[in-house]
C-alpha cells in the first residue's frame, strides 16, 4: 500500500473511536465535525478499506479499524510520553491528563483537588471519564484511575486520599414505620431491597462484617437500578432498603429523609485511591496532579 496516512489522520481516527462520536472527537481536536468526517472518508478511500461504520446516531469500528487501532495505541502512547518528557524541560507541565474514575470519586475530586489543579496548571487539559465498570487504564489510554483501594490491581502504584469509606444500609422512616427494622443481615430476606445492577450485568452482593464475622448476600426486591444515586433517591421515597456509599447517603441522612440500619454491621473500609502503572514513565502532568491531591489531603487532615 503506497498511501500512508498522516499523523493527524491517525490521531483523528483514534479520537473518533475513543469517543464513539464525530462531534465529541471534533471538539477535542479543535475541528468541525464535517472536516473530521471528510478526513476519515478521504483516509478510507485512499487506504481502500472501511475503518468505521457510521449511522445517524453512532460510530462503530470495523474489524480492519480494530486492527489498526490495536497497532496505533502503543505508538500514540509512546509519542505522548516522548513529547511529555521533552516538555518537562520547559518547566511548566502541559498536555492532556486522562483519568478514569467512578462517578462518586469524580464528585469528590470536583470538591477538592480539581479546582486547585486547574488554577495552578492552566496549560494542562484534564479529561475525566466517569464510568462504573473497571477498565484496564493502560490499554485504554488513561494516565491514572481512581477507585476504592480494594479494587485497585496489585501491580499498580496507589495514592490514597479522602480517608476511609463506608457503605450503609439505609431506609426512609416511612418505610420503617411499616416494616420492622432489621437487626442482622439475615433479616433483610424479609424486606424489600433496592438492588444494584453492575455494568457487567451481575447484581451487586451486599457485604457486611461484625466482630470478624463476614456476611455476603444476594438480596431480593422488586426494584433494580444501575445508579447508586437513584438507589438512595428510591429509598428516600420509601420504596425499600438500599445499600450505598455513605457519601451518597449523607445529604439524605442529614435531612432525615433516610436513616441507617444495621449500623454495627457496616464498618469502615479503605477508601479511594488514585492509581497508575509503575512500569511506565509517569508524565509530568500526573505528577502535578498527585502533588495537588496530596496537598489538599494534608490540609484537610
């Protein structure tokens, strides 16, 4: 094949696949969607192979596109690392920092480290992707991830912040007026529980512990949701007992819309961590973010 796409063409292709959208990729690249679409059609025509399936609503990568993307990922990643390393000589961190986080973790950062980071490092573009599924941050092109400590892969470097976390079983006072408050986790079998469906499709199993005795159980209930915020809201409406992070339940507990049950079965667990690969060059932008995160953590006590 005599034709060789330019670096701009390949970078644009990778952005389209990453965002699954011409509009979002165009915004990231500073191009118009029509210009980006023309670039891809020209690239496909000159390569003689279709790389993308387009519909009015979505973009999907073809088998040939997947093959190209698999080869591109390490090349583009190494190029970013090389440019970042050279950029360190300027003394001012710049570039794009991509972080994958749960929604709860992203909200914590929005109230703590992110505002200070953006103020202090205006040359860095921060791209935070929120999703509840666990991803391979290296293969999917992220510089770091943020999850609960227990979910962090063992081969990653972890930076803890925010203190311990806690999950609570919560219900509305109106619900408990008509249903006897559970004393042990086994009592939940006689209650309407609001269940959580994980991104994998599996139902989340509720975990309790008291004096070294661990109980993990699949609860039953008429309502299943895929968002913890909606679970807390449903519980506040008296639809059953929910099991959610204390950070999610806190506003409802403060207002009295929810009360916690099985408190003595819900001990603290290790909290959030920012994690990254220790086998790769750590970009200057990530080191800057970690510096701000630890500074905020130190000041918060």
